[in-house]
């Protein structure tokens, strides 16, 4: 297989979001490097990393000319188009995939959103080979882009609040609402937000309760009813979560901020 054929097959597999086809072209010890996020991923996490990227990607790619041969592989320039533009009439941006090759298979892949000349690309290829050993390792195949999407969705759900009013809400159900795997949801909550599923859910619930407290006359507020309406099974759980979040009891909060 020529380098041009290898690059074309890789790009075709990527456009088809075919993880098996991509991995078939790569070395067992292959790693992927994303220059924009400064991340690298390899090993058992690579299929998850590819799936996360495929789920987020709304573009398709076309090779732009022949590949450029480098000391340890090749550079394939490409043009990116929106999935809504199947004819490729309006290019979004130009980029380059920099590959190192071992035993006829792709050892490293580095993606750059750029359109430099061939001489510069050869120099860049030397630089990125070093970056595969220095970049941030992608945890559990979760790219920064996917992580940001999960955080945005969690923020939107917290602002809306409706999801958290169900007392039997499970982590699987929340992951479905977010649109991610349970594993990725756990990672974002525990490693990035430094909290747990239960703590996050209860904090969202007590914040819903505070919006009620701050708009109702004190005399009309029943903590037992408010706890139930906020998604808590018991008033005790409600009070525990309230104190943990605001360092004061719900009763104190009512006295201080109720109408």
C-alpha cells in the first residue's frame, strides 16, 4: 500500500466514523495527538477516544493533493467541510494530519488546524513526534472537547432543574440526559468537579429550593413540602444537603432570605 493510499483509507474510515477500520490501519502501539487541546491518547483508551471524537465531529474531510513524505512518515493535507455540505462547496478550514509509519502501519497521528507550506509541514512533523510523549494523556478516552460538552450540558440541566426533581434519579439516567457514558460522567464529576454524583444532584436540588424560599412569604413555606418538591426523599436528607451546601440549615436560610 502506498502512502497516498494509506492516507486516503484513513480519511475514508474517519469520514465513515468507522473505529474498526481506523484501528486496522494503525499500529497496536499507536497514539493520537490533538494539537489544539494538547492531548494524546493510546492503548485501550484509543477506541473510546475515537468514539468521543466521532460523536462530536460535525465535519467531513477531503485530501488536498498528494501526501508529503517526511523522514519517519508523511503529512496529508485536508480540507474540512460541514456534514450539511455533502458536495463540498464551502470549505470551513484547512488542516493537516501528520503520520509516523512503522511496519506499514500508522504509529502516530497528529492533527493540526493549519495550512502551512510543505517545507513548514516537514518541520512541524519533527516537532510533533516529540509531543506524543509530552502531551496530556486523555483519561478514559475522554477528550477535552467532549469533557467541555459534558460540563456545558450539566450546567444547562442544573439551570433548568427539572431533571433533579425526580427522587429516584440514577446516574445512568443523568448520563442519558447529558448524552454521555456513565464512565465519562463519573470522571467529569469526580476528577474535574471534585464532587460525587449524589453531592452534585443534591446541590442542584437545594439550589432549586432556595429559588422557592427567596420568592415566597416565610409563613407559607413548609420545609417538609419543599423537600419533597425539590426531589428529596426525606426532610432529613434535605436538611443535610442544605447545610452541606450553604453552611446553614434550611430553617436559618428561610429566616434570613425568605420574604
